[in-house]
C-alpha cells in the first residue's frame, strides 16, 4: 500500500521477550526488499550509545554512507547524496548528527552552496527580505521579512547569508522527516526500529514527529516493543504477538529439526518448558542437540531415553548461559567485552579491549560467536547481539569490578579518537558505568555549552537531557534544559 498510493504508514509489533517480534520484522523486511523497498534497521538497546544513535544509524544506512570508509569520504558522500535529493540545506544538521560537528571549512573547500533550484523557489521572498522594506508599502513580503528576521534574531553572525541563518533553525526531527519524505519519493522506504521500549525520550520524540507528519510519502515504519512500562508509541495499527500454542510449538520444532513429526516426550518437554515462545523453543532445541539428547529417525524426532529433564535449564536465561558455556574460553571472554560495548561494536573496539586477541584470532572468535547465533554482522560491518536478552545475560555474568574495568577501557578507547569522531554521550555512559560519573557529566556539559555557542540548540538540549539522566537530581542541569527548551519553542 505504501509503495502505491504514496501514503506513509506505521505499524507496531507488541509482545513479550522471545515471542518472535524480531523474527516477524525480518520477514517483513525480506518481503519489502523483494518489492523494491530500501530497508534500514536499528535497535534501541538501552544505554549503548547516544540517543541520537538510533536515528543516526537509520539515516546513515538510508543514505548508504557506509560505502565510504573514512570520515572525510563519508562527509563528501553525504554532500553528494543530499545534493542529489535537492536537500543541501540540511547538510549541517546531518553532519552534526553523524559526525558531531559541521565542517564549514570543508564546505567552503567543496564550494557547497544551496541548490540552484532551491534558490529559484525562495528568491522572491528572501530577496525582498534582504531589502529595507516599509511594512506599510510591502504588505505580505514585509511581514515575511519581519518574521524571518525575528526567527533568526541572535542566532547567527550578522554577516551570514540569510538562508544560512534560517537553516540553523531547522530542528533534527523536522530534518529527518523532510529527508524521509523526499527520499521515499524516489525509493519506497521501510524503517524498522526494534526494542522501542528501550528507547529514551529523544528517540521517541523524533519517532512521533516522523509518524505524525502528514506529508505524502512512500514510507512504512515498523516498530517492535515489549508491553508494559507505560510506553505508548502513538501507532494505531498494532499487532499483538502472542505465544505459540502447543501445536504451533511442535510445528516450529519440526521445522527447526527438519523432520516431519515430533515425538510425544519431546513435544511435552518443549511445551512445558517454553510456554510457546520461539526464542525459548529454539534455544532449548539447540542445547538438546549439542548434548545429543534428540534422536531423529525416519523423519521423526524424539527425546533420548536417557535424558535427565530435571537437569535441563528452566528458563531462557539459563538456556543462554548454557549456550555461552559451550563457547571456547576466548570466545566467552570476547562476548563479555562485546556485552559492555553494546550495539554497533566494531572489530577495532574488540581488539583494543580484549586481552591477548589479535586481528587474526579475532576473526576466528567472531565466527564462533556468529555460528552460535549470539551475534550477527550488520551491513556496515559492525556487530550486534541477535537478541537483547542475550546481551543482558552476558553483561550480568560480569562482576562489578570487571564491568568497571571494561567500561573504563571503552571510554579510554573512544577518547583517543579525533575530536570529530568522539561520541560524547557514549563516552559519558562508559565513564559513569566505569565509576567516574563526574568526568562523564563534565564531558556532556562542556559539549552542550559548545553546541549552544554554535547555535545548535537541539544538540544542546539532547546533551543536557542525557546529563539529567545521569544526574536526575542536579537542579542546575534542569534549569539549563528548561531554558533551552523555552528558547527553542519561542
């Protein structure tokens, strides 16, 4: 429907952990790709990166900036992509989103200007707005000039062209909505946001802004989340994903084991232990297979007679732990490092934080973790856990001192990046978890002040919001945040 009548649509998959929301989303993604959609996916796993990271990941993949390897090349590719879409005026916003700062020097070197066609569309009002106009004689054009000047008053240098000063007022939510609308005119687009219940308020605000936009677009947004916690994504079309019944559980097991029939003992065990949740079913079957406790004969699978069912894990966390225990010691240790880094970790990060692991050995260990279906590789060559529950289980297997040590190492690694490449909020998160909350709050506050000085109000608000999450009782942060929100709204 979205591909045809150019009408944006949003859907939500709601269900408990392990019922198959992500599995269903993958099926939708495959069908959309066959239908000619551009499909991009992001996960909201809690606490792993800045709140913008969900939308940064979506827009970064939408524009296929991962085709360029260096940041400089990615910046130039961003310029090309936006120019092709006639959205060059949004380049400062997305440069800030992707790289943390807008490189005006590079813009001058590349001779970046607002697109010619854009100038033609806006010349009549903007040219008149530059003139000293008598409101009583200029009518609506004088009013437009006054409104524009009032909107930009005090936010840009006096010598800057008016189009530059106006574009500084463009908010991140509006810029994302505009990009999606224009991009989907050329290519129908599907955005998938998994684990929305773990998103922070900024991510949700952008999401609600995008789905509330009434501009026609060939756009589908699919979100998956766990009920509870008071989350209302604002999506009218919701699909409740329930557990499988006993027959469906047996059918899934038969497909997983590639047989035609499930024996009564195995069928009863699966139903009693998993309550029909696909993630649990497959995890238990994997454990049974690894322990050679399933016999497959003539298309029928049955539990081995010697199986001690009382010794089997009782819940999915124990099943995950059982799978982790089957990894080699080096792979288990590397998986623990990955659990600290969270979604979107890279091979470089793992080598830097892991002990006695070089690049050659790393490739082998990553292959082992992927084969065990603990992690998966993304199109941009980053890695993520296949399921958030696996990441949480692995992370909780670390004691407090181990977590702090790894968080401090992660912060140190990220701090060594160039100023442009430093993910400020991600560093602050690791500093706080590593036992240095004051350093974390100082880092975020300094970045927020710099953003405000550069007239990047949305960025400053986001940074102060995160600072408030770190120190919810700090009144000075609350005052700063309210001041900026009021300034933006007015």
